[in-house]
C-alpha cells in the first residue's frame, strides 16, 4: 500500500524548487567570490598605502636625521677646531718641514722659528716637542734636540719613538733608527701588536731599518718570546697553531694507481689518509724551499713605512679620537642621506679594517703560512719561519708521528665472501690457499644442496614397479587400469631421469661458477697484494721525505735571514 | 722479589697533601692543568743518551728472568723522567722486538717492572696496544705510552707527541 502512495506522489515541484535554490546558491557563491576579490583589492591598496606611509615616515626621518647630522657636523668641527685646531697646524708644519728638508729649499732659521712657536702654542701635544727636536737636529743643536726629545718621550713615548725611527730611516741613520725602533717595540704589548708594528717588523726583517749588529731589536724579540713562553699553555698553543697551519697544506691524494685496493680493501680510507699525510712532506719542503729561494723586494715595505710616517704626522691624536669618530659617523650619515644603519655598518667596517691586532707569535705563524692574507713580505716569511723554527720543528715531528700512528699494520682484503689480511703483500701463497679452501668449501656446500630428493630417487624403482604391475594387470584382463599404471610408471621413470639430467647440468654450472670465482678471485687477490707492496713502498718513500723537512728546518737560523746581520756574533736565543 | 718501582698511590697522595696543604681545594684544581703543561714541556725535551741506551737494552734478551737488570733499567728511567710522569701517567714502553719471528714487539710495564715479548696477534696489556702499530711501522726507537698520549722517541732522542 505504502509503495503505491510513493509511486503516485508528484515530486516535480520539489525538484524544481531545489533546482531554483541551487541556482540561487550559485549566484550567492559568485557574489561572495566577487566580494572576496574586492576585499583583496582593498587589502592590497591598504598594504600599498601602509608601505607608502612607512616609506614617507622613513624618508622624513632620514631627512630629519640628515639635517641633524649636518648641524652636528658643523658643531663637532667647530669644537674640534676650537680644541685641537692648533694640532692641525703642527701636523701641517711637520709635513712641511719634512718636505722642505728633503728638498733643502728653506732656511734652517725659518724652520727653528716655526717650530718653537708651535711648541708654545700646543701644550701637551707630543708632536710639538718632536718638531722642535727635529728642527734642532736639522740646525745641529744637540742640547736643544735632547731636551725636546725628553719632553716628546714624556708626552708619548711610543709615537715619539716611532716618529724618530722613521725619520732616521729616511735620513739613512740606521744605527739610530734601530735604537728608536727598539724603543718603539719596547712600548708594544707582545700579545696585542697593531698593524703599524707588523709593518715595522716587516721592515726590520727586510733589513730596511739597518743591520742589527748590536742585537737591539733581536733582544727585544727574544724578550717577547721569553715572556710569551712563560705563559702557561703558550708553547702547546704554538705547536697546535703550527700543526694546523701546516696541515692546511694537505692535498687530496691521486688514487688512480690503487684501483684494486680502493675496491677490494676496507682499509683503503685509512691508507688514503696516511698517503695524503705523507705527501704533505714534499709539499711543505717545496713551500719552505720556495720561500727561502726567493729574492726579497723591499719596495713595498718602503712605501708602507712612508705611509706610516705620513699617517703619524697627519692622523689625529688619541685625545681627539672620540670627537673625530663622532665626526666620521655624522659624515657617513650625511653621505648616506640620513641612513643611520648604513652609517653604523660602514663605521664598523672601517674600524675592523684598521683594528687588526695580533700576538707576536700569531703574527709569525700568519706571516709564514698565510702570506696572501697577512700581506707579509718574503723577508718576513723567512724571518718568521726562522724565529719559530723550534715550534715548527716540534709541530712537524708531531704531524709525522700522528700520521705514522695511523699506519695500519694489517691491510684487509675483501673479495666477495673472502675476508683476510696482509701486512706487506708477501703472503700470496697463504692467501691463495685460504681462498682456494674457501671456494672449495662454498662449492661443496652449493653442490651438497644440488641432489635428488627422496621422491625423485624413488621414481626410478617405484615407476618400474608400477609399470610392471600395470603390464601384469593388462595381461590379466584389466586393460584400462593396467594401461594407466604402465603410463604412470613410465612417467615416474622419465621424471627421475629428467631430474637427474637437470641436476647434472646445475652441478656443472656450479662447478663452472666456482672455478670462475677461483680464477677471478685469485687474480684480484694477486692484484691487491701487488698494490699493497706498491703502497707500502710509495708510503715509505713519501714518509721518508719528512726527514728532509726536518733537516731543512734544523739548518735555519733566525739571524741568517735578517739582512746584513751576517757579521753579528749575537744570536736570538729562543 | 722485585722492589716496588713506584710509590704506592697512598704515599703519593700523602705527599701531594703535604705540598698543597697551604692552598685550598679550588686552587689545587686550578693548578692541575698548569702542572700538566709543565710536565708536558719537560717530557718534550730530547731524551739523554744514557736513557736511550737503557731502553734499547730491553731487547737484549734474558731480562725476562733477570729482575736485577730490569731494576737497573728502571733506575735510569727514573733518573731521566720526572717523578710525576712515572706516578700513574706513564704506562710503559713498546718497541719492535728483534728476537725474530714469531715475536713482534716487546713491552716494559713500568708499574710492575716487567719486560715481556709478544707474538703476532697477542694483544698488549694495560692500554699499550695503541702503540703497537707505530712501534712496528713508525721507524722510532721506542714508544713511551702514557694514559693520554704516546711519545715516539727517535734514535737521536727527539720526542714526537701523539695524542690518543
């Protein structure tokens, strides 16, 4: 009854209404999509507006900062001029006097008058008495020069010493130059040497500062080394530093001569590593020999020395520095259109470029092993290696021993399932016998699995019996059953012989496979052993070259490489 | 019976306490690495000829049963190396054995004052196995084995340090 009612109901109206609702929903969906799109557009617009606003704020801030920086610059410069303007006059006068003296076109009296006035006008500035001393020296007035020098040293010993060391070098007064250099170096902290000091040492090593026949500078360096050596852990640090620097010269080894070892020995990575370590000896010997074979050029160092003198007489004094830094920063702000971040970054870069400080021994290591980055001359390289000879030698001996410690006494041979060892590749017969035994055992094992099953064996006799019985049954009259038994029996016999034949062929294959393995495996073992012999011999040869490096280092003496020191009887004691 | 080669740990402790009785525990701890560095520096010094000769005699044969000779060698070692090196950190010596096959290396265990010869495949006792390979193949006269490192001694007495 119920089924009939449903059949009769007219659902078309409901269907039409549902269709209409679906259509409406589609319209709403497309409208929502449009609204969504519009909202996106609004967001983008707002985003752009916000960006423009931020840009505007940033531009405004920068413009404000630029204006502020310009005002500050004026103020700072006024303050600098007020406080240290007279320093600038001294600096200009010094440069002028140096140039005038070089050219010889100004009267000595004029120089004297100019400098004495400077002295009165610039109390506390170290350069003023130096200028007086310089003028007195030019005018040949030793007493005045001495008094002025005393005052200069009192005001700034380090700068005065450097100034006169450089002046004496220009005037070719090498003995005095060395004494001033020693005085300058004595004012340095051996754990914190600046760039200037590094150049001075470079100049000393190149012989530009004269022959250290009395060992004044050498003594200073010995003193530094003694002080540093007394520090706990210093020598250990030195050895480590040199080890690292030397190990940096390691190069990947060419493994093309050891293809079998690479493929058939798990010891290969260790062998590769020690061969790389042994190859280092030739590298280092060549590196050191090259350095000592090179002729040193002093042209660059001379230019650098003059640069130091120029900067010494034209750079700002320590007390001016805070204001000068401020001035520099504000100048950067102006240069970058009010961008404080960029100004700060540049300030940082500028500072680190000149703020290179090193301890004396780091300076020696860098000069010897990283000449490109440390910009050291060949003379300094020679001098650095010579002065650090004992540490280099210790580090080198350790490197050799560490590499030798890794020499595997036994080298593994891994050919397929065969894993054994050799020490020098001399046990070929023993290994081949072992390999033969292994192959035999594996073959026997494989063959032992290749036999007829019990059923297959039974098939021969069982089949014959069944066939016989079948024949009997046929004779007895039961022809059909007898025929079936005869066929089954013959089938079993055929199965037996077919399995037997297949087994024979499989066994033949196994024999062939293992014979193949024996031949190829033996060839590989022989090849690996031959490479082991070659490897041991190559390693011994390369490792033996380490003695050449040690001998090379032994014959180096520090004083040998400070030019014109040949006559000196003094030695730098390390 | 061989006389004791070293002070017993208890005696060393007593001595340490006496020396350091004036300093507090923290200072003792700070002092340790410095002392270790001093010791390392001392042990970096080239070995004397007498010492080299004494250690070379380890392989002369017969000492296995001649304790008096071993004691003589130990006396030379004791006079060469600082006491601190001997008290616990020096384990012994390993060198190539020239007795011929099957012997490969021989050792001197400083704690027991015993010389032993080892065949191929026999593991060296008391942490000395780590020096076997370098003793065999390094070309050094002998290897001093310490708790934290090995010192390979060349025939001219030069010392190379291998941390291990």
